[in-house]
């Protein structure tokens, strides 16, 4: 009798019945099959068998038996509160018993989670953006998608004529608000002027948006010309009180404004950013002659409040029609689009009204956060599984006593979640520590509010739970799936090590990542150092630049020259090395070329130790009509002029004929990443904006006090604005300093996580092999030999990770860094060697600290306990 | 409380009593098929048996294993005292109804 019932049907049946007792039913099925197999064909018998299996599966009999089925004498199928309490208790006991590993895990996860908390709190801030406006759901802003040829740009702003057309023609719009963000200036005060900025806004601004008024009538305030509304804190800043209605403020070069209302300070979570609102009618018409044009976008914003329940479709159709009418005959095509109020802050548009947090930035940040978080989760998984041997007896016993898979799974997940919640506390502490630093790194730092609110707190906890699930899923599944007999016989160790390949690979990946961070730290560091010590070709030490403000240049020069601390002084329109203005230059016979230019007086070259290689300096007495210019070597090369016949050549610059009287040696007039190009010095007293003072640097405080005193004689209401030139230059490398700091910090996190993971693994190995070590010692092995033996595997891992890290670093360097145009520092062999040495030193310390301890243990202590 | 019997339940209960010591899943099904011409699936049969057990009309025990069932044991069924009473009551009810009924069959 070769025929047997269909295996698949049997399997299906067994699986469906699960723990229910169906032995007799299986017997009945088989008996019937063999009976049929004798009387009919095998195929037919099998067909009947399948039929019967299905009839049983859907029958009441099975349902009833399944309901009564119990995995063991003490087991129960429903999860009760007391059960969860028990899981918690067991979890806490376990965590306490293996304190060392718990500590490692908590540290690792806390570090890993801290960056993600930053991301979450940032998201929490951005997601509540502009949610306090009562009409928020019905407010839209109109953005302009401008395309000319292949160039396309999305503007947050739109032509202001559109607003006028809208309020005239489109009746479904309840309100149309015009905002112009160009209001700004200095409020004239007795002692010193205070800068202020804000918007020109229509009178309905206050009714459409919900910015509560403190005092005064905002409606009148924003309808009358030359009338202004201040925020609470601005009023305090200017007057020291909020009782300012009816007072006037005078803005430099702009006239006076009357204060008609004061607004309460508004919350930080909005894309509006203003200190004052000025009525739209006060917008000076001459400020921008073509402000009424359809092609003017800058600084003009339109907000539309639709009627309640009004759909955006109508407005969109209207805008489509309008685009066709307006841009029909122009090469520039513009699409007007609507953006809901709460999405403004995350949209990627040009010329935005306030701060913006583009979604793309969040993605990059998210990837970085994941790169830090995942290794931490992986460490937990790794250590947990490695310790399966220790816990296999417990699992085996639980299973024997009737614990089901799902219950074991729950128990282990509970343990992980508890760990993650403890880690969350640690992560929060870290988060609070790094928050300030992080905020100061962001461009929009002042507006970013990262305080923990109820919403972010809930998000944090949800995040911790998800992290727990992520880290604990694999170990929990693994433990729940253990065979109880193998587990009780301690045979699982072999199975645990079958996953060694993946674990090794992941450890290698972690260290490779850390290696990359170390390398980037080295490269950024060198880049920064190079820039700080960069030789521009002129003297930058001991020079103080003084902003002339409104004071006459000659007066400053005369007054400052009297000071004993001042060695020499010169005037210029800017500082070389920071930026230079550009102009078009025409030779008499040839086409125009673009040059960079700087206006200087005759002392400038000497003052900054710039070298003339031909010709002479500008004449001492500068006249208002320009006649001469000094060019750099590059200018001659590019214009194919031989140095000897360069002098006296005449060029047309800004419609003025200028004659070359000198040639200066090449120097870096722009930041060092920009290559040296055509450059000219011009001599025009009206363009001077700053004085460059060479001072005696031995007494900085005395020097500045002396300069301050002379300044007071020259200007009565402006403050001296002076700074060391070198500091200004260094400040322009701020971005590198930030990168250095960021790479350093992330590197620190990544390395600590890897080290913690490695430590966990090494401790575990040392613990499990302690008997083996003792026997070896008894048989005469040396401490060094044993240390080597225990460390060997991990040293190999380190070697691999450095090898892969080098490849990864080179790949990243080739793809990312070489694409950055101003990149100077190269990845050298020395960097790689140094990085590798650092990593090896760190790894070696970690490994040997544990293995050496084990190697030193007294064999008598460890061997006697069995 | 009076227990009502469905038609199939009554048939199964009666078949169990006719089979005596050999009443288990397959034998009951075959007996139903051969005697009553009812070809019911094993699922339907076991559902009926389960309900009869719930009503307390059937009792069961696990018997020895047999080779032809792949070494699996049989579950034997027997009628309980309550089962016998219910069957008798059902029969009496039918008899009364027959006596009162106007239907006179030709064979009578």
C-alpha cells in the first residue's frame, strides 16, 4: 500500500487546528482515505480527503475544540492585566540581574535616540506652524512658478498687481491681504540708533490672521498713511514701556511714523517674522519704479482668505485664465499656485517671507538620525541574541510549563520596550544638553522653538516604543522559536552562532561608518586650519576695520592718525578676501570683460603690504574725478598685455576712461575658494565705506578705548563698529567650523555606539569562555597568550572594517566632496593611516580591557564552582 | 428542561445506539450512508456529534489505536441516560401525532 493521504492537506489541517486535540479526527480522515483508496482511484480518494478536510475546518466541531484548547495546564489564551504586570516584573528583574548589559544597552540606545529626538522636536515645531490662526484653513498664499527658457524658479512672492485684480474681479475671495516685507531701517534715538524691520501690510492683516492686539486700534493704524503697529517686545525695546500709543518714531531717511496700536508678542511657530507693521499705503511709491509690473516678484506677498467652505477650484481656474491673459506675449511664463497657510513653512520656494524648513532638509537629517539610531538598535539585537545561551534554560523551562510562542514573544518585547523607555530618559537628558548647541548651528536659530511640549512628549514615547519593537523584534522572535528540548540541554549556542555571519557583517559596517566619521573629521579639520592660516598675499594681522557709517572719510582718517596706537590708516570700499564688487570693463577696441574692483586710497597698498611690480601708486591727493586704476597680473595675462607696455593703457570702466598706472602682484581679493581673476583697484573717495587701521596689537583694550574716544568726537549718535580683520576673515569660514563641529559630534556618537556594541560582545565572549581560559591557565598558558586568543576574532573584525571603511571613505570623497566647488583639502594616505590608528587604538583598548581581565582571573575561583 | 432534537441529531443518536460498542466517526458515517442513504461530510457529522455532547445526550471516550488509521486512536461514542429519555420522548410525541393524524397510509 504505497498510497498516502495528501501531505499538504494534513499540514493545512494541523496548522489550522493548532493546539486543539484532533487526533481522533485525523484518524477518521486517514481511515476514510484508505477505505476510499481501496475502492476508488487514488486521485479520487485524495480529492475526497481534501473535501473532508475543508468540511472539518469550517465545522462547528473544530471551532469548539479550538476554543477549549489550552497549551498547558497553567496557560491561558487571553492577555490579562496581571499578565502584563508579570511581564514587567520579570523584565525589570532580568534587567537588574544583568545590570552591566542593561547599562551598556541603555547608554547605546540613549545616544542613538538623542539625534532622533532633535528631529522629532523639530518636526513637532514645524508641524504646528501657523496653527493658531482662526481662519487658518481658508487662508492661502499665491506663489509664482516662473520659467524662462530652461530656467525655472519658484517664488514665494507674486506680483502685487495680482492682488488688485483679485479683489476687483474675484468675488469668492473674502479678503485679499498684501504684504511687502521691505520695511526696515534705523529708529533714530538719542544715544544710539536701533534697527527695526517689519512689513507693510493691508488693514485687514489683523482680521485675517489672528495676531491679538494689546492696545490701540489696528484697523485705523493700518489704513492711515505713515502709521505703525509695534509688537509688545519692540515697544519695550524702543520705549521701555508698552504705553506708547500716539507717540512717534523717526526712521533714518524715511520720515516719522505714528504708533497707533501695539500687538501682543506672537508665538514662534509661524512663518511671519516682524517687529512692526506699517500701513500698506505708506509704502513709498518711488522705492521701486516698476512695482506695479507683472514681472516684479521681490518681497511682495499675497494672501487670500476664501469664504467658509469655498473650494480652491474656482480660484485656480481664475488664476489659470489670468496667466493666459497676462503672459500671453512674453517669453517669461508664470504659473500662479496656491499654498495652504500651514504648508508654507515646509515648501521649497525662493524669496520666502520668513524662515523655511524644507522637506528635503528633513530627509537628509532623517537619514543621518537613522544612521546613528540603527547601529544602536543593532547593538541591542546583537547582544541579546548572543546572550541566548545564558537565557536558554529559562526559555526552555517556560515552554515546558506551557508558555506559548506569543507569550514568550510578548515577554521579550516588554523587556526591550522597558529598556527603550529607560533609554528615552537618558536620550532626553542628552537632547537637552545638545539642543542649545544645535539651535546655534541652525541659520534660523532664533525662531526655532525646541521646548518639549505635550505633543512632542507623546511623539517621544511613541518613538521609544517603535524603537523598542524594532530592536526587540528579532531577538523576541528568536527566543520564542527556540526548541524547548534543545534549550534545556543548552544546545542553542550552536544555532545562535549560525547568525554569526550577519552579526559580524553588521559590526564591520558600524566600525566602517565610525572610520568614515574619523576621516571626515581629519579632512575638515585640515581644511579649516588651511583656511585660517591661508596666505592671501597681503597682511591681515593687526588690522582693524572701522565702518565709516555716515562720517566723512577724511575726518576719520585725520582723527585716527592722531592716535599713538595707530601705525597707519587707509580707506577703502571693502576688505579684500571677503568680497569685492563687480564691474564691466571695456577696452577701447575690444569687447567688455567682467572685473572685480575695490576702491582704495593711496595708503591702502602700503597698509596691507600689497606689492606693486610695475608702475606707481595712486597720487596722494585724491580728487573726485577718477583717472587711474591699478590692475593685477591676472588682468594683464587675460587681456594679453605684456607687463612692460601695460602702463598708460586706457580702459572704459563704468563709462569712465581709466588709465593703468600700476600693476600689483596677484593676491586673493575674494575668498580663497574663488580663483584669482581680473581685478582692478580704483581711486574714488565717494565710494569709501571703511577705514583699515594698522594698530599696535599689544594692548587691544587700550587701542579700542582710544579709537572709541576719537569716534565720539566725529559722530554723536552712532556706535563705533570696528573689528579685527583677521576675525572677520575667520568668521567667513564659519560654515567649515560648523561642519567640523557637526562631523565631530556625529562621529563621537557613532564611535561611542560602536564601542559600546563591541564592549558588549567582548564581555559576553569573555564571560562564556571563562572556564576554557581557566583550564588553559592551569595547563600553563600565559596571560598574554590568552588575551591574544580572546581578542583575535575581534581584531580581525577591526581589520575588515578598516578595509571596508577605506573603500567607503574614498567612494564618498569621490562622489560628494569633489563636487563641492571650493574644496581644497585632499584625502591623503596619511589621513587614512591616522584614522585607522585612532580606530585601532580605540578598539584595542576596548577589547583588551575585557580580555586581559579574564586572562588574569584566578583559575581556582572559576573552576571550583562546578 | 425539555431538549429538542433535530432530524439529523435524531438519526445520529439512533445510529450510535444501533452500532453499540463500535460507534466512532467513520463507522457512524458509513452506517448513515448505507442504511439511510445519507451522504454527509465528516465535518457536518462531527458538528452534530459535538452539539449532542453539549446537550449531554452523548458521551465519549478515547479508544485504542489501530494500524489502519496511521496509529491514531478512535473516539468512541455512547448514548447517555438523558439521551435515551430524549429519544423516547421524541418517539412518544411522534406516535401521538401519528395517532391523531388523519393520514392513513395504505399499508396500515
